[in-house]
């Protein structure tokens, strides 16, 4: 199964590789950028920076709390630290330090949560970041970014570096379909991207699920239904205007995310829809359970994170709208 195939999209490079090269690019452009590693540079691909700028690369070791603390200290010295590790390790081992030293202090530090979601596959649930968006969502000053392809990843790394204040960027291990061209990659923090027009239903997705949403929209079009697809690359601050327009103009919404439904993107969108313009909604995401260890494709099917699951949800919510 190739995500984006039905929508005619080609598969890009693994997102972790794209992140590593994008981080190197901002290091070349901005001498204030430094990189902190939790002994995972070969996995997060920050080793691109380690080889080119060893004097600006700090391996703190398998000590995530110290990793965050050192990063916050460097930010206090007017540097721009990228604190990098797996989402599951940072959020579960160093949440107190992220909360106090970065978010509460509103300090200018950037956090990479790599290997988000379930598609790292056989590494298993101990390393899968399935609750990271919910945990970061509990920190009021934290900007949260989830790019959906290689071009948006490069744009997100640059936008995060340029933004003054705490930023969490979620990355993953797998390649994603190419949605945007390098020449025209819209990426403004807090402004979702409309990637497909439609009037019958809106599918709001982030990360890998944007490609899934475009596949589902292509399948719906074969039956005469037109789905609007929105790339909600910024989970905070969320684009309320785009959500309101989707509810008012299409009358039905499906959300799709590679994350637990509890506390994730869909739950936050549902709150905004309920406040501003209630419409029927359906939610595609991880149910209240820990996933198993398996091939990514098998995991996506088992836990109902495929384009077919989005397609089913879209048909259900359109039917509910038309009752």
C-alpha cells in the first residue's frame, strides 16, 4: 500500500532524513542554531549536523531530562537549541523539564519529537509516540507542528527556527507522499493549508494522514462526492477560521491523525466546531489502546488508519448530514 497512490502522488524520502538535512540547512544559515542529541543522531538524522558542525552538536546521552535542561540553558544564552530525540522518550521521561524549563519559561527552544505515531513498526509500543500531541497540547505556550511531506518538513524546520518561543515539531520514520512542490510550499504557523476543494464533506488531517485523506477524496470523487481536504499542519495555534469555514460550507467533518483520539487533533477540532458551528463529525485515529509491534502497513490496517477508514467515515458523516 502506497499512501497517496490513488490521488496520483509520488512517494518522497523518509521524513527523518528530510528533517536531518533541513536542520543542517538552518545551521548553515544561522550560526545561533545548536543541536542537542539523546544518543540517537543516527535515528533522528541529526548526524548531518554532527559531521558538519561538531562544535555546535552536543550528545547529552540517554538522559532526556538533562537534555532538555541543557537546551533551555543554551536558549537562555541567546542560542537557538534544537532538542532532539524520540517523541516517546522526551515526552515520557522529560515532561517536567519541558513544562518548567521550556514552556512555563516561554524560552526560545525547539523540540524535535521523532518517530511519532505507529509507523516505526517493529520497534514496538515502547518507542511509538502516540500521546505526544496530547501531552504537548497541555503546555499553553507550545507551538505544535506536524508536517505532511518532505517539502512541508523543510518549511516547518525553518519556520520553527525563525519563530521566537517554544516549538514542538513531530517527525516520523517513514516516507510520505509528495503533496507540495519545492517552489510553492505554503507554510505559515497557525494557517492550515487547503489542499483539495470540495463541498460535500471536509477531511482535516495532519502528517501521514493528509496523503490518506487525499486518497479517500479521490475515491469519493468516483462516486460523485467532492471532499475538501485540509492539512492542519499546526495543531497549536489551530486555524479556527478554516475550521469554521469547513463546518459552514460543507456541513460535515472527518478528522484523521496518527495519534490517540483522546486529546489529539480531532478532539480539539471538535471543541471548536461545537463552539462555533456544530455539524456531524467522525474521527479517524487510534482507539484507547496501545498498539502492537508489526510492519507499518499491517499496523495501519489493524488500527483503522487507512484511506478506506477515512472513506467509510466520510460516507457516514455525509449520510448523517443529509438525514
